[in-house]
C-alpha cells in the first residue's frame, strides 16, 4: 500500500513538471493598460497613449499638429497625455506588476544532482548517484502568491489611474496659472505706465515750484515699486510657461508655442455640489489602492509564514548504480518545525495589517475632509469672483470715470486721476486672482470626485522577495 502511494506521488510530481514546463507565460501588460484607458475616458473624456518604444513617430506627429494651433487648456492636457515622459514611465509599472503575476504562477526550476565515486580497486564497480528534486512547497504556495500578485496588479492599475488624473489636473492648473500671470503682468505694466506718468508730472510741477520734494519722492517710490512688480510678474509668466513645458514634455523648437491668454469667464450659476463626501468616498480610487495593498500584504505574510514553518519540502527522483545494477525510486526531504512555528511572524503580520487598516481609515477621513473643504473653497471663490466682477470692478471703473470728469473740469488734479486708475487696475488684478482660485478649486474638487486626492502619492508596487 505504501509503495502504491509513493508511486502515485511520483507520477503526480512528474505530471506537474511536464505541465508547468509547457505553460505559456503571459507577461503582456496591454490588457491592464486598456482597462486604465477605459477608466480615464469614462472619468475625464480624455484618451491616453502608452509609447512602449524608444522612438515613436506617431506621437511626435500628433504633438506637432497640436502645437500648430493656439494652445488652450484642453490642448495642453492632450499634449501632456501624449508626451509626458514621467507618465510614460508610470505606465511601465503595469509591465512590472504583470510580470510579477506571471512569475507568481511559475515553479522554481528543479535541482539536479550527480555524483560519481570511483573505486580504488579494479574489481569493484564505481558508484553513481543521480537525483532530481523539486520543492513541493512551491506548488502549495502558488495560489497565495498569485492572489498577492493579482492584488498588486489591481493596486498598480489604480495607482496609474491616479497618476494620470494628477497630470490632467496639474496641467489644467498650470495653464490657468499661465493665463492668470500673463493677465496680471499686463495689468502691472499698465500700472507702471500710470505711476511713470504720475512721477513725470510730479517732476514738472516740482520744477515749476508748485509742489514740495516730499510729493516727488512719494510718486517716485510708487514708480520704482511698480517696476519691481512688473519684473517679478514677468518671471512668474516664464516660470508658469516652463512648468507647462515640463508637463507637456516639450523642448527645443517645440517651446515656441502660443496660447489663449484670456481666462474663461465665471459661470452665472454654480452647482452647490451637495453630498460631496459620500460621492468622494464611493468613487475613491485612492481607497482602492490602499485596500488592494492591504490584501497583498495579508497574502504576502501567508507566504512568509508557510515558508518559515516549512522552509523545505523537496520531492523528486533518486537513482543509484551499485554492482552494475541501477536502483531508481522517489525521494523526499522535509524540514521538521521543532523550534519555530511562526508565532513571531504572525504577530508581525497582525501588526502590519492593523497598521495598514488604520492608514486606510485615516485616508477615508482625509478624503471626507478634503471633499468638505474643496466644496467650501469653490463656493467661496465663486461668490467672491462674482462679487468682484459685478460690484467691485464696476465701482472702481465708475470712480475712474468720475475722477476723469472732475479732472477735465479742473476740480481734481492729475495725481487723483492716475491714482484712481491704479486702484481700478489693482481691483482687476484681484478679480483675475479670484477667477484663477475658482478654477483651481473646481479642478481639485472634480479630481476628488473622479476618485483621487490631488497630489496624493502612493509607493510603487515593489518587486517582492516571493517572486525571486
């Protein structure tokens, strides 16, 4: 009976070796990327492209065609999704995770041993030992390793999706920042012109003896300060433009692009975005990443504990030749768990799992808080922006207009008129700032409702020791 069982085990091991050797190893990450593509299209109506080659003429041609037009926010996002090399590097994580999944389903190669012992006497036959062993424990661990690798692949797909959402949001914010800085720079140049005219008028009046040198100094400091502000905003425009160049992956002659300089108008009515907390939680891809990593950690500790308690369980075939006769049969070796039953590793696993669970809970609390604060910032920016456009800026324009009338009637001097114009331009700068804050707040909230806390970074899925 025992001999029959041994023979069946031997045949089973032989069958496993043959089947595993003939298995096709699927390492193609394209299906995983296709799923990310579908998710991004559903969430943002944008298309993404994975350039898996070093040079790709299709991508270059597409970018060149887009750059021939005046760049808008949507064009900038399209170029970034086509040409951002950091994003292309992120896609390679799908290849790593898919390779890990394929590796998790493979057995380690069997161990072949051979020994030849010759006799010192010519009348005695030499001894030959031949054996082939396979760690049978690896067969038992394959389901756990595949479960862990599959969880990591799912987490990687979710992580890649969040990185794409980051690039989309950051590109839109960078484009609105460029438009804002360009608009404010132009206003600051107008303010500089007004202060220059005021300073020149003060010099003439001083030379005519109509004003004191104190007034001249006061006008001059306003003029000098305006020059500094124009220089600062010129640098701000260049920095915003370079930020967009990085996001869009442009260099060389490609950086000479033109863009639409006017920020879009604020809508007349704004959605209240009710129930944003629950929507953000239900759609959260960040929570999905954290949960899949939790599952992968749990499966990984299962593999660790099994290997710790039973580090070796080899089965195979052993043969020996003695006296010109070959002896062939199954053989196995088993490590006996006398001292270490995995208690310490189990305690470590429980602590790590509880740690990740608490981090998962903390992330859900953070998402709820971000949803509330983002909604508040958006509504506040909308109301302030509308108030500036409908009340403050028109009042400043009225003051400039009435001051001009009184100046023409010789009731107010040139300093009053230029000062009123400066104040009007400053209110316009404030209005542009608030309009930018509105659009940035809207992007942050929309990204959150799409499933991602903007700027929330996750570690890439590591190449775990279980796949070595």
